């Protein structure tokens, strides 16, 4: 025969009180507290709306204000788009940014670019010492191909600029790692593709090069520049600089 535990009246009262307190806590936590929080949030929103400059406007006035703000936003977007196009180094940056480049395509592009710049430097009589352009064909991962292609384009554009401005000698080219610049929301706004370059030039060539890096679709941002005495009288200056191609998202 099973003996049932005996609960005294005092224990019964204590148990009832405990269950009542537990019920009150659950009601407060699950029901009353969320309602009070929602009421407080609603009151805060109401106060914000009441203090808004638009609180006492009619519906027609609100529509007019909304249209004006929409136009202002569109104007800002257009200005930003125009600024991106003006400051972008590559006129086809959208295609370059989204291109799905295969490994073999990068190697072919690298070979063709090397050959073209070498032929151009020969025709101008300007020595192109870094014939490999500071880039190799090896790629560790498929994800590197897009960045490596943009590095190649940055090097190509900069080499073209130097040759077009008749520098005496292009001594060194070395692409550096990409630098991403996020906005306040954490999304990438633009990416820099810096290139370290060394070349010999005279004062006229250097001045022309400085002017050309601000031309549309050829913009480069200067990060560092150092001028030293050149190796001979013809090449009066040896310039070491870091310039970045800009690609906007």
C-alpha cells in the first residue's frame, strides 16, 4: 500500500501563495511589461510627430513637401553618380567590377598587355624595364582573378600615362593590395588599386604627367611622391610614387 505524502494546511497555504506570486510574475513579464513598453514607444513616437515641423501641415502641403524631398534626394543621387563617373579611373568600371573572368582570360590579357606596352615603349624609344609589369601569372584561388585583373588594368593605365607623357625611363612597377572604403552602413563605396611606380623624367614630363592624372577616365589618386636627382643630365629627376586607381561600386 502506497503512502501519500501528507501536506499540512500551513504548507497548502504557502504553496497557494507561491503559485499566486508566480502567476503575478508571469502576467507582469509576459503581458503587462510588453504592453507598457509598446505604450512608451508609441508615446515617444507621438511626441516626435507632435514636435515635427510637418505636424500642422495639411495633406496637400505634406504631399508638396514629400515631392520636394524626393526631388532633392534624386538630385543628390544624380550628383553622386556624376561624381563617381568623373572620379573613376576606368570608363568601363561597371563591366570590370562585375565581370566573371576565367583564369585563362587573365593570363591572355596579361600577355597581350605586356606585348602591347613593350611595343609601344620600343616605338617611343622609352625603356620599359619591368617587362612583366610587376604581375605574375600564378593565382592561388579563383577569387583572386577579379582583383588581379583590376590590378592589371591599373598598371596598364599608369604605364600608358607615363609613356604618353614621354618620360625618359620606366624603372619599376609594383601593384599593391586593394584597399576597400566602406560607407556609414558598412557597404563598400569604392576600392583603391594602388600601384608603386618609379620613373625618370625631366620637369616638363613630370608636370604633364601631373596634369594627365586628373583627366576624365584616367584619374589616379596620389598617396605618396618622392623626387630625387636623376641618373643623368637628360633624366634630371627620378620619381617614386604611389598612385591609386579608383573603382566605385
